[in-house]
């Protein structure tokens, strides 16, 4: 069941929205302040944070900034009043998936959440792949890059100036650490990292 975190300081709004979301088949977790959300919510999962913009102490903008700082895999959808639209658009530029205006009806809400869940799922899977990649040694990363380039073992051995048997050993370890069941799966996972501009920091050996 898809998980939706609903963060809004207006309890009447959260109760009404939670009822609607649950009727649509979502698992809903309600929060009334940012600090409690960050201390208790699971931030690294597939799910959506449906976030109000105007809240005391920690407003929606501050919550979103903290989500970005922590690298949460939850997708953020803002739920805002008319006066907050320019600010919400700015937050979308920073990675929020969508913004909805109060009051919101079921159909646009569901469409926004379905899209956000897909974004979250992709982010979660990419983060798992990056975590696997970070376990590779510098030599294994070098070999992995050559595998992704399509080189065969003999060519990799020549490029790295190591024995073919050593290539086979390193390659088996790369397969295991990357949790790849086949060469095609390994190349696909490596390519996701190598093609992701946001993952450049992980490519430094």
C-alpha cells in the first residue's frame, strides 16, 4: 500500500484530507509539525510528503529544504493556498513534484500523488544503486566503468594491466556488491549512475 505523509498544522484539514486519501486506498500518516515529522517519520522509503506551505515554527519551505539536505526519497507535493503559489512554484524548481491549491478535489489529488509515487520509487531505487556503488573499491569502480563501456575481460585486463583471472575475481565482486543477477542488469545499474549528473560525487575514486 502506498504511503502518504500529510503534514499540516490545521487538524481539520488533515482529518478531512486523511479520510479522502484513505478512501482512495492510501496508507496515511498525519503530522502537525515539522519537528515531529523529522523525528518519527521514515524518510527513506517510497512515498509522498503532502506538505502545507504556511505553518508556524517550521513552514513548508523549511521542511522541504531539510528534506533536500537529508536526501529523503519521499516525493514532495505542496498543498497551498492561493497566496502561496509563487513560493510553491519556486519550491518545484528545487525538486517538489507538484503543488495543489486548497481546497483540493479527489481527482487532481490522486493524479498528483500517483505521479509523485513514481518519482519517489525511481529516486528510492537510484539511491539503493548508489549505495551499492559506494561499496566498491577504487579498483572495482574502475573495472565497473570499463564493463559499462562494453569491454570484455581480456580488454579490461590489458587496460588495467592485470591478469584476466584477476578481472574475473573483481568482476564477480562487482556483480555481488551491485546486487546484479546478470551482465545486462549490472550494465543497466552502472549506467544509471554514470548517466546521473547528480551522482558525480560518487564517481570519485
